[in-house]
C-alpha cells in the first residue's frame, strides 16, 4: 500500500510477522493544506494500527517546521501510547543534518520514546539492511 502527496510518501510492505513502513518527507516545508493532510494521515496511522511494524522515517528533506507543528505532532504520539507500545518494533529516523538531529533529540526530550529508535544517515543502507535481514530469516 502506498499514499503519496506533494509533502510526504508512505509505503507499507507486509511481511510474515510485521509491516515495514517507509515514511518519506519530500520537501523542506509543507503548506498549511499539506500539513493538515499529513496530520490527518498520521492520526489515522497511530489510531488504527493493529499489527507490529518497523518504521523508517526519512526526514533528510525536512526543514524547521516550527514549534507549533512539532507540538501538534507530539500531541498525536501522546494520544496513542498503548498502540505505540504494543505495535512498534523499532523506529529508524534518517537525517543528514546535525541541526535536524538536534531538533529530533529535542522532540524526544518532550516525548521520550516508548520503543527502540535510532538515528541513521542513509535511507537506502537502512532499507537494504532490513530487507537483507528479512531474506536471511526466511532461509
């Protein structure tokens, strides 16, 4: 399954024991309409989750979106702690900017992660590594 807008793309791949969700930000700053659409999809994602998943968040294109938008996003996370606790296997955030890494760490200070996470630099390396682990576990 895939959802794509001018601001973000979400691809969900179904494996035997979990879903691999690639969430990719496509530009530096959203318009208000793009942000509202993003928030709507994010709420539905966290509200409706019912299967284990690994989430890859590719945020390299994202610029500083402002404190109000960050609080709005964190508010969604705070609304669904049981779903996050029960279904998230791991979240991998892809960033190549030290400024954005600091921002993500600030967000994690506001909303401490409920499940394991890591910050990496290269989406393709992370994605290929996960796919390789899946392939090897089938053999």
